[in-house]
């Protein structure tokens, strides 16, 4: 139910600072750590000696050491040594291709020979000093595709986030959905409205009046395997909306990297990249705090939704025109899955 021949965010660099990290991704239990030269490595989280999780071990002299009996592993999955034992003939364990880029560590859970770094989406904002980023991580107990649905239809903001980013004008504005290759885009534009609390704060931070009418936009981009980037913002009404000069608007990109763990759980790397006052760390912290609370509301709703779906597996979920973004995104995912099945059948 999740494509494996793709790049997923595995963790952030601080999570492997001085110690290994165990994390399950796409059903694969992995251990991440910094090996020789500080390069990130990812192995199967399984010691070939007695099956202990290697993530319960430690890194010594840039090598991963099992915390059970001291077996030392190489980044290629081959055993290196163990006190007073001969272990070089042990079978290899899996190793996984990894990339450290854009402030994240990415992993390819599928076939190693197909892991092309060029297939990782380019994130221009992550390389520019004109942008700042702040975010966090939630573990969410639901099918990762439910989160994709949630992010590709922002109608729920009116109800789930009524005290922060929600407002009635959202579900009153028409939604435009289009597919461009593997990318699905849903757009919603609102004109001459009063900004909700979160965006009033953003306007204030950017030196703009918070109680005057604004034009607001939401443009959601789904990119396989399960990434959603959302262009959001407000501009002083009548100044051009989405295309307004930067001096009249507060805009950003909501960053959503959704990494499946199991069929009913995922890792949700959330954040916001902004191009106003990028050198202000206090502003970054304030936005992160506010955004974290918003995404916490999503987590509660999605986990309860998953519980209902599991309880009533025969009930069909109904689709409306507002669901088009999620429906089209799932079609892209299904196409990736079908291609992987077909490739396996040809090999088998």
C-alpha cells in the first residue's frame, strides 16, 4: 500500500546526533547513524548474531556496535568484528540508500539499484538564505493516505482549526483541481476577507495591518510518493493577491513530508518555510509553536477517523468535488504501486 522505490524523509540530523536511531519506514525496521566521515548510513535494525535491534547499540569510532554482545557492523551491512569471535563470515543484513539534503535525511526503502538521487524533488526554499524553516515531527496512528487526503482538501480548516486558520470563506470558495504528470494541484482563492487569527499574527509580524481586508490563497501540491507542499498566504486586498508585491503580503510554504510506518501509522514531518524576516529566530519559534498546535488538531481527528474505518471496514467512504485532490493523489500512488508490482512479476 506504499511505494518503496521512492525517497522518504527518515529523520532530521539532530535525531542521530551521537547515537543511532531506530525507525520503521514502509514496514522496514531500520537503524540510522553517522558512519565513517560523518556520512549517514541506514541498515536493517537486526543484529545478525542474536537478532537484537542495532538501534539499541552505540556508535564507536564511526562504527555501529550492537548493544547486546558488541558486534561491530559496517555501513554495507557486513559484520566487521566482535570481541574474541570470528564473525566476518556472517551473512549480510540489508543496507538502504540514504541522502542528507535540505535539512533532512532521506531513505529509499526499495531496490537499491533504482535509488537515483536525481529523483528527489528539488526544494529551492531549502537552499536560499531568503527563506527560513521551522518544523517538527508527529507520529500519527493512521493510514498515510488519510493525511494526504486531509492536506489536499483544506475545507476542514473551517471546522477543525476554527480558532487559528479556519474561516467560513474557505468552504465557500470554489476549488480547482488539476493534474500535471505525477503532480496534483488544488487551488483556492478568497478575496476581500478578514484574515483569521494565525494570519493576523503573520501580517503583524511582517509590519502589515492585521484588521484590514485581505486576499487569501491556498495552493496544495501533491508530489509522489507522499509529499504535500502548500503555498499559503494573505495580501492586502486589491494589491494583486497571490501575485502581490512582497511588501503587501505575508506568504509561506507549508511543508508536509509523510512517511509511512505501517498500514495504519506514519511519521509526519511538518513545518513552514517563509520568505519574510528569515533571519528572525524568535519569529520562527513563534510560528513553529502555532503550527504545532494546529497539526495537533489534525492528529486527533485523523486517528479517530482511522479507528472508525477499522471498526467498519465494509463501509464505503463517499466522495464529493472537494475530495478531488485526494482522489487524484491516490491515483498517482496506485500507479506507482502497480508499476512496482509489474516489475516484480517480470523478475519473478
